[in-house]
């Protein structure tokens, strides 16, 4: 499986559903595993201002103007890409 396919498929699904419970583990894995860190760069995430979202964006997830997930609290203005 290509890293891109993992990032924009099952990893994105996992992150969007479970990020608050696993953000610490996601950060550790990204620091220790270059392939995992590269896969995160293909994860699209609703552009929100909460702590978990900001931590994911710092890891390389891409902000998009999607509907917020239930755990996200603040929608940020959309930036032109």
C-alpha cells in the first residue's frame, strides 16, 4: 500500500474519529516513524482551532473546509491553498 493511500484512507478515517483519545500516541509515532509522519501529510482534517486539531495540523495534516467532527470546537477561517 502506498503511503498516500494509507494517509488519505484508513489513517484519515482513524484520525477523524479517534484523534482526541490517541493524539499523544499519534505524535509519538510520527516522531519515531518517518513513513507514518509522511502518511499524516495526506490526512485532510476540518480546519478547527481546538488543541487536538492544531496539534494534528502541526504534524502535517491538511486543513480543509469540512464540517467539524464532534470533538472539534472552533472553526477557523479557510485559507487559500
